[in-house]
């Protein structure tokens, strides 16, 4: 019996249009694509989720961007969370689960800016606990971050269901004994998967 459902944030509870952000900060499509590739598409972006200070990440971005985009990169780091938008269907599901007595948690690779936008997550008021990568200095799919979630909140892996938009993260969760579903904005499939585990959510 599933008693706990754990959600990722980016790509699950919140959508993120990086292209729209980069177009808003640049003057042409070529620069927008370059800014997107050299920030969100660059390994330095993940450093924020590891807890690396923003100033160090910005210096890394600027080292491989042309001078004309240095100010845009700085603005991007200040304002990127403004382009996060709630994913309506899955937040509605999280609220429905809470009303059924199923505990809702968050497990996310994210940066300290999480606390700038967390209250904009519609399901935030019902979240019982969070494990955030920048605080733990651990990233999914490291098995230790799943074990830490289970231990900290006293969750049984076989009673816990994890939802993420990354295949490797789901596989790691299953390796740790959790149930899981790869989420690609198919709320009907996710609801069906939960019902297959005995969770009587609406179709």
C-alpha cells in the first residue's frame, strides 16, 4: 500500500521554459540560443544544485560567453525562477493525495533559490518534508539521497512512490526499493500507475 508520494520539482510540479527566459534577456534568437546552451545546457548549472555559490557559477558562465552576454548571464541568475510556472494537473493530484491521507514530499536537485519560489508551488502547503540537493550536497541519482529521504522522514521504501522527469532518477529510486513513475506531462498515465499500486485517485 502506497502511503507516501514524493515529487520532483523542475519538470514535474513546476515547468521551466528556459528558451523564453533567454529570449527575454537577449536581442536576437542566435544570442538567446547561445545563452541557453552556455548556462542551462552547461555543467556549471548543476553546480548550483550542489550548493556552489552563485558568484562562482556566474564567473564560470562568463568565462565561456562573449562579453556582450555577460550582463544577461548575471540577470539570468538573478531572475530565472520568475520563469517557473506551476504544472496544474500534477499539483491538483498532489492536493488530492493529501486529502486522501497520503503524505506528500519533495525530492529535488535544486539550488538555494528554491525558497524564492517554493510558495508558488500550489501543492506546497501540503508538503510534509523536503530533501533538496543543495542542502544535502548530494544529487539524484546518487542512492544516498534517496536513503536520506527515507531515513529522515521514517518512510518505508515499499510504501513510497517517486515521480520524476528523469529516467536515471527513477531507476535509482527503484534500486533503493521505492516504486516510481517517469513523468512526461502524461497525468492520465501517472494516475493509472498510482491506481495500479492501490491508490484510489480519480481517473
